[in-house]
C-alpha cells in the first residue's frame, strides 16, 4: 500500500518520496470569498451548500481521470473522501439565503491542478507538471495491483 500525506497547515503533499507544493483554498461564507449567486451543490445529491476544505481522515485514492474542464484539467485524481455539510436555503433569486439544520453528504474530493487558485474543497497541486508526475506514480502502483491511500491532516 502506498501512502500520500497532506497537511492543511503546511500546504504541501508528501507522495512517493517527493514533496509537492499544494493548497486547499475554498471560497465560502467563512472567508467571504463566495458571492451569494455562486451557489455550489453537493455531489451526488445536488443540494446547495457552502464548500469546505478536503476532509481530514484516511481515504482511498483511485486512478486519475482525464478532464477537459480548465478547473480540473488535464487530470483529476479521485478519492473516496466524503464530508457531512449543512444544506443551505436559497432565496427567490436562487442565491444563498441561510444555512439550515439539515445535512447532506458531499463527495468528489480529489487532487488536481487548476487554472484557478481556489477549489471546491479539492487539493490543488501548484503545477501541472507535478500533477502529471503524481498521476504516473499512482497509475504505476495500481498497475502492480496495489492500493494507494492518502491521509489528510
């Protein structure tokens, strides 16, 4: 089993013996960076919520998936990480109004490069070159029948 570690306090990942510069900056109501009209929905249940950072814990890492979206291209490295989040009410204009006491599960957390400095909770590698290198390492381990895990601190 291969292990990847990311510590939110340090902004780098240790993977396959290398240190990779990363970040996990989300725009939400806590930091005032998400506009009221920039509503985000949980995956897979499509409930409005405010994004949160990649959840702490130990998670499985899966084979990279090619993506065309500039926010996740050229590859997205999925994990099985999930997080319970508060569902938000929307106003008549479909803008954030207020948090409810209801919760939903959000999934689709992973690693990727992005043209944006922020993510919806994923860990963003600082360079596409390092993302491609990480993809190659993960695929090599998976091809040999081993699992890849990550620990998020």
